[in-house]
C-alpha cells in the first residue's frame, strides 16, 4: 500500500539529514508544498530554527512570465522560503530515492482577499471572508486555473495534489480564531458559506432566486442558531432552515461552479504536464461541504482526476462513496494525521490503514513528517513496517 507524507520545503532546506530521515519512515513518496497558505509551523529537528512563520499565501518557487501585467497573481514567499525553495527541497528528496509530488493550495489566500477585497466570498450579512476567494468570479477562476498549472507541474514532479479546489467558507482556523462559540453544525456552516458577491447574486438569479430575498432568508434561518438552537445534521438541516426548493437552487449554482472549476484546473495541469503525471484532489464526498477538502460528486471527480485524497481524521467513512464508484485504477488515498499534538494517532497507523484498505483505500497519506516529534516518527516507521 503506497504511502506518502506531506512535507514543507523549510523542513528540508538547511537540514541535510531531513531527506534520509524521511526516506527511512517507509514512505515511497513525498507530497511537497509548492503553493501554500499562511502558517506558523514547528520544525522540531531543524539545525537552524524551530519555528517558521509564513506570513502570507505564496508560491515557493519563482513564478514565471504568465503573470506579467495581471492584477491577480501569486505572491512570492519571504525569507521563510526564498528563491526556488521548492526546487531545492525536491532535488534533495529525489536524491534520497523519494518520488516527489507537488502540494498546491488554491482557493485559500488571506493576502489576496486583503489586497483585492472584491475577490472574496461575502456572506448574507455582508461580511467578507478574505481567506476565501469566490470561485465563481471569472478573474479569480482564471487565476486559480493558471496557478494550478504552474504550481503543480514543477521540474521533476511525478504528480500533484490540489487542495482547496472548490468553495471555502467560514471554517479557516484564522489567527487566534474565535469563531467556535456557537455550534453551527453542517447546516449553519453551509448557510454561512453562501456567497453574495455580484457574480453569485447573478448565479442565484439564474436559478430563479431573488438574491436579496435569499440573503434575508439565510439571515432568518440562522437566527435560531445564534440563539443556541441546534440544527438537524446533514442536508436535511439546510432544507429545514431554508426550505427544500431554495436550498436546492443554491446548491445547484454552487455545485456547477465548483465542478467546472475543477474540470478546468485539472485540464490545465494535464496540458502543462508530461505523460503519466498524476492529478489528485483533496476532496470530501458531500458536495455542499466547504474548506481545504471541498465537496465533490465522487462519480464526477473520478471521471476528471486520477483520484482523491480523503480526510480520515474523523474515521475512514468518507472513503466509501469514492470506493463505491469502482473506477479501475483510481487512487483513493486515506489521509491520516500522525502528529500526536495535533490530534493524530501514529500509534494506530497500521490498524487505521488496514481498515481504510478494507473500505477501498488504495494508498495512504501522512500529515505531516515535518511537524511530528521523534516519537511520532518512530511510531510511523513501526506502523508502515507492519503494512
């Protein structure tokens, strides 16, 4: 069962022991960040630092000339990943015998939203989400498609994993996040993710909805949740709060918007990539879900991409809808946390992977070799040896 671990360039560059240490985990592949959002990351073994602060979303390589004269374009990294940080790390990892795939974060960029506010999702109250570009806007879609192609197809890469290729919402884990005081559940999160930018307002209109009336209906639907009422789970909760016909119309607009963006981005990557280049999406099998693993229709996405990376922090149940499609050769990678301090369970990796395989997983992903303690990495070695 093929295993890959996520890695940042700053985990590798400046640490000559990092490539070999990663290889001895028992993984065959690394998924190396090429375009990433802002973060503050621990580097527990690096000889020169222990904390890396990536101040904004950036590409971790020199961007090419396609961005000349364009208003929306990727940002260069600062001193946390100077020059071709991705390329330097990729070379070192490949020299250690590891297959390198790119890790590309797309529709999640706080700096883009801060400098170009009109690109952001706007909720029913008029609040902008600067971390969440609205994927319906034509200029934003063009930016994301070109970024996917450029960041995915780096020299020597054998494939890519595209994260956040879909709608983003309220969930963000923003700096000193203080948004968990009211439990919104699936239904509330969906309503808070509905965008009311000019493009989305037109989209709702095409679905037969009056956007002003829809925004008012969303605010009214959310009011009981602010007062402490717990909404029904799953899509039934959205229908109960918003009405089934209205809910279905919003979902039709958003589902089609996400599907066509995913198709365009994957096509652009394939056009830029050599033969045999693998394209995977981080994905959730429920289309109305938002975030780093955006909702997709399993049958559709497996007809577009080579496979999916599926979050399994809450158990492996999300694998089943993808496995049920039965598409021969599709990659269904179960993504497990292996950092104990972040809720991962490296000690149960062997049994977790075995259960995932029973449910249709063909590969596993490990989040995240650079963030894990020595003890966590020792447990990973033991777990992978037992597969």
